[in-house]
């Protein structure tokens, strides 16, 4: 079963994601996911 994970981001946050992808910055990617995706992912996985 597919579930949606929506993470609303500001323009500045989108630019940061783009920079992370361009630079292939693994540490920044981890930090970004930890800050912005942890709670939404937890909510999707627990139905909360």
C-alpha cells in the first residue's frame, strides 16, 4: 500500500535541498532529513 509523505518547505528550504543535491553533501542531507522529515514520517508510519 502506498502512502503519501508531504513535507511543506519554504523557498529558502527548497534552495537548501537543491544545494545539498548539487553538492552531494551527505552530512547536510542527513541533517535536513532529521530536521524536516522525521516528524512527518513518524506521523505517516504511526497513523498519527
